[in-house]
């Protein structure tokens, strides 16, 4: 890490004790600096928060060497009311959660309900860092949230289990995830239906038979919302000639159309 970066991180962390506003300015400058240090193609990516994630990891590694209270620092950032600092705090929380998952879980539900859409998206990406390291604990936690009445909490659970990026391991162990996703198969909220359909479609690329059997079971028990989810989840299954007739029969249609493409 460049010496200048280390010095600024150290100063910002120490200033949090007595001059919080000055410390916040330091952190925001560091986020901008990390953003411009990214390759141009990564700067153009939408909703990735790569600068905050990169800086969060740097800060986490510095805190222990300065013997500062880690959780207190995370709290000050999370409750700063500044979007950039909340997101930075969430990515430091992710590193903390990879060591102390149950303590980190106390924050995720609250911030999953945040009014700021970018904060909610960063909550998901932050949690996935914990999930990939502490799978058992994280899945138990997510399962407890499945019956939550808040749409944002339910969306958080579904989005956290998207089998992409760091979550590619899910493609090899889909049954653990399906045991959680099944609780949303009758959900009426469109954001949840979209994410759920996308998740199942992604899983079907790697595990078509498992997903085929799953949607068959769920549709028997489901409703019109289940039908919508299964239809969206079938985008790749219908491309596979082995499953096409089975999907068409399940959906009770002669042709499957999605984005101007039709399969019979």
C-alpha cells in the first residue's frame, strides 16, 4: 500500500475519536482516490462500489495495528448519514463479519431497510463477502429472515443468494439455497419475483435437472405469482431441448416467448 494512503487512513481513524467531521472528509477523499485508482473499465461498472470495497479492506487491516475499537469505528461510519461513508462502513463490516459473523448480522437487517437504493445494494454485496466465508452461519441467518413482512428485507435475502460473483459456489450446492428461496415462490412483490426468477435461471444453467424438479414441485403448490417466477426462471431451460417440452407442458403453453425469442 502506498505510504501516503497508509498515513491518511491512520489519520482518519485517529481523528474519529475527537474530530469526526474532519475524519469524514478524510474518508471521502480516500474513497475518491481509490475510485480514480481503478482501471477505467471498472470505473464504468454500475453498482459495484469497488472503491469502497477496496478501501474497506485496507482500513480493516490497519485498525488492528493501531489498537483501535473496530466495532465503534464501523458504527460511526454506518450512522454518519453520509451515503459514501455508510457504504464504506458496510464494506468494513463485511471484513469484520468474516471473523465475527453473528456480531455483524446485527447490522444487516437494519441497513437492508435503508431508504437509499444504493445503500441497499451495497448491503447485499457486503453480506456476500460474509456468506462466502461463513456459509453455515449466514444461511441460518438468512433463513430466519424469510418470514419477514418487510419487502426490502425479503429482497435482501433473495439478492444475497444470487449465484454470481463470489457466490459462484452456490452453483455446486444449490439445494441449500433452494431450501431458503422456496419460501418466496408465492411472493407477490415484483422486485422479489424478478430477483428470484433470475436466481433460478442462473442455477438452471449449471443444474438444470435440480431446478426443473424444483419448479415442478413449487408450481403444484403455488399461485399466479409462482407461475410468473417459474416462467422467468425457464429462460435457459427452454433453450435446452432435453427440457423444452417439459417446461412447455408445465407452463401449459405451446410456445415460450422472452425478449422477442420464441421456443416451441
